[in-house]
C-alpha cells in the first residue's frame, strides 16, 4: 500500500422504519434507479 486514500463523495439518505419516504422520486429529472440498502442496528446510531 502506498499510504494514499481516495475519497468518493456520494449523496445518501438515512431512513428509519418510522420515517415516511417517497420511493422513485426524482431530484433533477429522470435517471436510472441506483441504490443499495444497508441495514444498521439502531444501537449503532445511539438512539
């Protein structure tokens, strides 16, 4: 390893089970759907 790192800034959102959200919404016109779902236990958020 060279000791260098690369940072990639990506927009993201965190939704909790009690949150309302609007799937398939568009911010800047239509675009292909690209998403990943990662489940994280609430205890890790210290809620």
